[in-house]
C-alpha cells in the first residue's frame, strides 16, 4: 500500500511539474512576442536545466540575440549545436556573428575557425544550403585561405547564387590572389547589383587602375569618396556633440577647436549660438579681445528678435560677461 501511495504521489508530482513547466514556456513565448526579452528569459530560467528542450534553448538564444548579449549567446549557441548540429536558424545567425566578430573584453574577435567546423559538419548532411555555404566561404576568406574561399564561392555560383555579397567576395578574393582581371569582372557585376556600396566602388577603382582603366577608375573612386564622407549636417552634429563633451570636461581649448569646425558646416541661423559658445571659451582662456568680438556678434545677431527663454538667458549672460571684462 505504501509503495502504491508513493507511486501515485510521484506520478501526480511529475504531472504538476510538467504543467508548471508548460506554463513557464507559454509565459516565455508571450513575453518574447511582445518584445520583453528579459522577462522571457526570467521565465525560462525557472525551468530545470534537465527539462530544457531544444525549443527552450532556441527561445533563450533568440532573446539574447535580440538583446545583443553576445557573451551569453555563445554559451547557448554551443549548447544547442551540441544537442543538434543541424539547427539551421541558430547556425545561420551564430556563424554570421562569428564571422563578423563576437564582442569580448578585447574588442570584437572574429572566429572563422569555429564557423568552418560548424558549416563543415552541417555539409555532411546537406551540401546545397546556399546561406550556410556563404558563411563557410566568408570564413575561409577571413582566415586568408583564398584558395578554399574561391572553391566555396565557385560552388555557390554553380548552384545559381549570384547575389551581391557572393560576387563582391569573389572579386575581393581574386584581387587578394593577384588576378586583377577576374577581380574586375566580379566586382563590376557586384557593382551592377549595388552601385551604392562604397567599398565595392573603392576596390573596383583600385583594380581598374591596375589593369589600365584609369578613366573608369576615376569615376568609381569619386563615387566612393562621396559615399564615404558624411554629409555636412552629420558633420555639424558630430562636432557639436564633441564640443559639448569637452564642455562637460571643462576643456575650453578643445571645445573651441570643435566649435570652429562647426562653423564650416553650420547654417546661418546656427552662427549666433556658435558665437556665444566661442565667446565663453575665449573668456575661459582669458583671451578677452576675441571673447568680446564673438559675444558682441551674438548680441547683434539676436537683437530685436523674438527668441525663446534660452536665447534671452544667453543674452543676459553675454551682457554680464562683457561688463565683467570691461572692469
């Protein structure tokens, strides 16, 4: 009788634990679907490790991926692939991250050797998966093994893969191998698919120069230059933020340098505030003549105009600084 009661108790306990685990999985999926990834992970952590299914582990990986937590993501990716080395969704995301570089304390660290191990094992079952084969080709290229990269890339084109990335990597590979004519052919085909990729244009220009297409090279390099240089509004904002950072550190000389850069990219409406800030810098640097010039310009530009309280406050402050310098 005692044995029977023990069996019944164990049976009902397992049913309770199973129901509780299923409930936690439902809660986890609910939070994931709503974008609350940390809450989803919190629910998954309540499931005992020995009860985690492959779906649970993939759910964990998805949440960490969405949160950008790559350190923990590596742990779950390796755990999943140990359980199922043919888990395509994880392989595709994980190998792409490994090729680009996983965030570590030493910065981003590419791990192409691990990509090769993962992809080669997958290819034992299926050698025709284009997306996985692309990652394998990229890994060989990143390692500097251009012969193997070329072999994988040629297999991709034989399977009908003619996307920009495959053609571009083929062009880069041939260029690295010193075959500039073949590099030109593939880089030009890549350019036809995406004529706004700055590095493709840049390398295409270099290759054109090497094979004697100087006029064509000028066109590609000029376009690359335009795409690589930020627009004036971005540069203005960048130097404005740098100036503010130096202001926070009370480094007036460096702040002044950034404000002078702002003058090159600002609109006319932004000049008065730049004059005010530059005047402040010159006051801090005890260069009173220049301080007076900029503060006076600010006051003249904002005279008899309707401005917000911020401008009114700055006008009062500028007048105060000018009076103090005259004493």
